[in-house]
C-alpha cells in the first residue's frame, strides 16, 4: 500500500493528497472546491470537536446556532469587515426554480428574485451582533459567552482538502463584555486554550503571538494566532482569537446600561478553529507509509488482528484484551475478517495511522504473549498477556509524547535567526522553515518583503525579547524579532 503513496521528497503536495485518499479521510465532491469528509476523517473531527467543546464549557461558554444566510445589508455596516470578505462571498439571489419552458431540466424562476440578496455565511459576526442587540440591555447580561459549531462558505479560487476549501466546518466563538480589559482577557484566554489543545492533543508544537496590522482579521483591533510548522517547512495558521474592540457593537448599536445606569457600547471578541486542523495533523506527523495520528485524537486507538484466522480460542483472547482496554477508556477494533490476509491488514492499518496494533497468533498464545506494534516508530514488542492492557495504555502516552517531541525538534532544526536581508533570503530559499528577524514595524516594509520573497510575518511572538536591533530589510531601528515564513 505504501507504494501507492508518492514520497514527501518527490512531491509533497501529491503525498498530501495521496494520504487523504488512501487513508480514507476525504474525497472531492461534484462542487468545485468542496469535499466529502469520510467516516475516518469525520471521526478525527468529532474527537477535535468533543475535546474543544469540553474545554470551552469548562471556561463558561455555551453553544448556540445562528442562521446560515446573512442579509447583504448586514455586511455593509462594518466597512473593514465587508472589505475583507467581499471577494469570497457566495450570494443567494433567487428562492425558487421552475421547469425549463424551452426544454428539459430546471432554471431559475425570474419572478422569484429576492428583495435583498442573502450571503451564505463566511463568518457570523454581523448576524450575531444584530442578534445581540436584543439580548444585551444591562450589565447583568454580561459577559455573554457563546460558541457555535457550524459550516461556512468562502469562495476560494485555489483549494486543497482540509487546508483551504470553499466550504469547511469550524467553531466560532463570539463574546460580549462590559470592559475593554475583560474582552482582551477573553481573547488571551482562548489563545492559550488553542495552544494547549494543539500541543496536548494534536501533539503539534505552536508559536503563540499577535498578527501584524496587515494580517489581522477584518474588523479586529488585534488578532492572536498559533502558528505551526509543517514537514515541507511552510507555516500553518492553526487558530486565531480576535479582540474586536467596539467596532461591531457600534456598527449594530449594541449598548448596555452600566451600574450607574449610563449607556455604553459593549466590547467584543471572536475566535475559531476549523477542519484545517486535520490538514495540520496530516502534515505534522504522517510519513511515506501513510497517516500517523496522535492517540488522543485517533478515532480507533488500537486494532487487534487475530492470526491466521479468528479461531475460537484466539477470538476469546482478543475479546478479553479489547474489554480490558475499553474499560480503561481506549477505543478498540477487532478485525475478524477472514477474507483478508494478516499482511494486508497490517499494511491497511499502518496506512490509516492507527497508533497501536496487536497481533494474536497460535504460537503467541503458546508462549502466553501477543505482538504489539506501534505506528510511530514501527517497533514491535512481545508482551505478556497478563499485562497487555496496562502496557498499551502506557504505550499510547509514549506515542503521544514522541510525536510531539519529534515535531518540536523538527521546528527547532528548521528555525533560523538572521540579521541581514542576504541571509534572510538565503535561509528562506535554501532551508525554509521559520526565519526570525528584526522588522521596523511598518506595513510598507512588511509588504516589500512579501513581494520580494513571498514570505509573510506569521506573528510577533508573545515571548519576543526586547532588544536593540536593525530591520533586516530597511535597516531602521527595531526593538524585537518577529517570525517570517512561507505559508499555506
């Protein structure tokens, strides 16, 4: 099966597409730029969703749902916001079809034109803040901490499964606060939550920081981001949290009466992650043999394969091991399909990235052992039957940590600090990865660097050290280094 996958070195883009296809994650749909997420891919998303939803609720957030369709006039109320999304909007103009009077099929009924066009949700700030106008009247109504799980549409011209599609799944939080400080605290808290999720559950190390003015979310005063490095040495923006100030409150006239009974505009945040995270998982951990998944997000963590056939005594042992693992909270599958050879099954589960495989044969049982194979290093170990469940639980933790440490080392090995533009360009062209350099803080310089190299400022890191320096491009004074990279 691995021979059906293009190697990363030969063609990274094709390797990525091969992994998605062969591991059964997704496939193209009849609509250009959209995808069908298959059960394995959706199982990963369900695990991402379940864990994040738990984390959101632990911090006081609740879920709601808002309409898919947004009146066009709503997007006109916040100028910067509409400018940021105008080119990506899908527009509904009619509400009915009719039989084609000149032949077969159907056509748009010209008499069914909408009085006002509707925008298919690219993001929900406008319709949510129009709703909040009726929900918020007093300081007692604040803070309002709401999240929704939904799909959105952004009419992308160049699409790639999971990374950039015309329709994708995501969560979007939208919160309202009485003070600027509370809103900033919320945006920072979610930023930290996203980073913790990425590192603890995805085993994907990230750099936390702020976006530059050029790279901020449309309509935000500040955008916080987590940035990860993929195996092709390009950066992936994995999640963002935005401090919106009072921009949307003023656009939609959302005010509250404070304790002194004076009216004030509320302060806002929004934040989100999407199915793009699945693309990040693939590109952070997988290899030329197939998908590699961190155990905490794998839909199936352990597969048990009876060898050579599922004879009664072997099946009895398999079921006993499966029950012991399930009792410990591990998801397990027993493959009792007699139509496929064990070698085929091993290759299939390696392709699908299942973290641990347990093989049980007659010879193993004679020795009171089973063979345990780990997907990340492909190491195999004979484990005593009596201790196999405890061994596997520990092994899953080892795999999770090993994947994170490998990804962290890769990032460290592919991060370069430079002090002049010659070294800057050389690092990008010959090595790639993150390039750490001084920047003078101007949009003009940022855009010129992007024009010359296609690299962008991924973030101004939270832990950037204050130091006297000179911008690598302009030579003007700079007080801290920022992270540059080519990106998705």
